[in-house]
């Protein structure tokens, strides 16, 4: 990186760079090992590696490549988001999280691997023209090369307005994304002259802050975040199945995935085994922590359990259970 790195993000790297033997509040952290970080497919969400992946900063939008040897995600601090990654090393452990090589000095977030694992699509406020100023968020992509990653290329999904976020792909190359200003989700189909943009329609879209659409590689289901009525808290995760070429009424994923806090950024690994999402839930709320003074408050703020977003993982098996329910409902 040639640009000045924010001090808070440098702190992130220094925290992640602590070793097990160093005297630190983070000395008991666990370094992940093996493909997909050795994550077990549990029936309840598990916090991903405190003080390694999840820190006092906000973390969201975790995504693995197809063989589970790379993990990209977003680190957020106040008004600056950056794409970060870690990779499986030859000794079986995962590397210290670092800035993605294609990241730039603009807000950048929402990395998602394409199904085959050789492309990453992500959101960025970088200028769309050389020498221009920072624009609204647009979708960019990078390609995996033998030497690393390609230079970012703009994906022109301007649709009804600019401000595009969170793009996921089907095996056929259709791109699902959301536009924050409209509160709707869209599908982009590649044409000879660009992309044909269409809304996902009123069954899926509620105009109540729908977004973060993860589309199954075969296009059979969509998991997304919404602030619509009927949720459990702030933002909830919902799922809609495509049955007989029609989207079905979305179902709230319920507990233990959703909570009274904000859940967002759903992702299912290519093998269909793991469900990854982000949540702002507390494990021990400030009011329950017995904080006696401001020093205690500061110490609490310095942990991963401070109300910022954290990344969780669990089994994706619930999807097939819900699909069966959706199919039964259509009969």
C-alpha cells in the first residue's frame, strides 16, 4: 500500500500480529488451521476466531474461495471501510489478516467470491474515471492471476441510479445487487452491449431497506437483509425460494440466526456446507457486564463484544429444511 494507512487500522494489524507467547490481552486467541479455517458446521452460530478475525473493529461480509484457502472480509471503523484477507499457509495455519492487495484509499467493502473462486466482486467509492473524484459506491471486480490479483475493473451496473452495493453471482454469471437509495434489490444479466437491469419485483422487494442479496449459484434461493415489518430486531435475514420460476414469499430465518440486533451480509460457501453472516449482537451487554467506571467501559469498548458487527458461521443445513416448507406451501 502506498497511501497513508489510518492509525486505527494499523492497530488492527498490530493486534493480529501478536503471538501466543507475547504478553497481551489477545494472547489466548486461537489461530485457525486447515481449509475453511477448520470451521465445524454447527446448528448454532459460532463467533469466528475472536481477536484474529473479529476484533474491536466492525467485521462483516466474510467470503471463502471455492477450496477454502482464502477468506476476504470487510473491516470497518467509524467512516472508513477496507477489504482485508487471510490465506491458508503451507504449514496449515492462516496468515495474519492484511489489507487486500487491490484495496484503495476509498471506502471499500462487500467482497464476495464468484462461485468458481477466481473472481471477487466488491463495492468501492473509488473514481470511475482516471483523475476523477471519489463517487458513489459502484461494483468492481478483480481476477485471480498467477502473480496475485488483477487491477480492479468497473462493472457498469448503474441501473435506475448509482449507489450499488453487495453483488453476488450465479453460475450463469447473473449478478444480484442492491441500490441503497431505492431500498430494492436487482438482477443484472450480461448482454452484448452491457447489462440488462431488472428489479426482483414486489414479492421480494418491500422498499423497506432490502439489500445484501446472496444468490445461490444455481439461482434457486436468495438470502437477504431487510428492515421490513415482521422481523425480530433492527435488520433481519430473510430467504426466498424460486419455485417454478417464481420467487416465493420471503421467510424470516428466525433464531438463532436473527436477534434483536442487526444481522446482515449472508453468504453460503460454494460447497453448500457453511452459512456465514454478520451480527451486532452482544454476548454480554454493557448493562449486564457490571461496569463500575469509565476504565471498565473503555476496556469493554476495546473487545470484540462492543456492539460492532462480528462474523459468525454455522451449518447451512437449515436452507433445505426451509425449502421443503416453501415447496409444501405452494401445493
